C-alpha cells in the first residue's frame, strides 16, 4: 500500500491554533490536504488554504514529518508534513468545512474537543515541546 503525503499548516494567532471541522465530522484537524502529483509542498498548502478557508499563504517554516494512519480510512497510511504558517485574508470556510475555531492550550489540555489522533498525539505535543506554542 502506498503512503500518501499530507501537508498541513499550523496557524497561530493570539496563542491559539486555527483548527477545522469537516462537514459531518466531530473531530478537529489542522488545515491542509494531500499533495498532488508534481506539486511542491508550498504550492499544495497555498492551494488547500485557498480552497478550504479562502486565505492566502504568506510564509512557511517547516516543523516536522508525522507518520500516521488516516482517521477516516484506517487502511491508509500517510506522512503529514507540518509547517508553521502565516496567512492573510478573512477565514471563509468552503462547502467541505463545517466550522473553524481558534483552539487554546486550555482546550487541548482539557480535551474539550475531539481531534484527529495524529494532531492530538504527535503534532500539538511537539509544538509545545519545541516551545512554538
């Protein structure tokens, strides 16, 4: 089975992380999506941020690669390439995004919202460990 690449953005404002919730789902996840053939990671993230939430990508800083299984399709594995990102524009969710929220450390520590396991178990703890959040 082929391992997919997902590119994700960590967007932090006022010490909160932007998280998305897809239509028909309860879990939160970081903005981003799957890399298309021949597409760079930066181009993928620019496309996904524009499509999902209508914003423009300004700046990227590589955080790390986090392997995992797809939460919604457990037979699929992926490597999530995560970047700290700066954006501009008004967040306007598209048809596939139910809602967005600015997620605080208190929300994370209290497990206030269900999250995709890779973000909850690997990405966010690494952000805290590396003192980015």
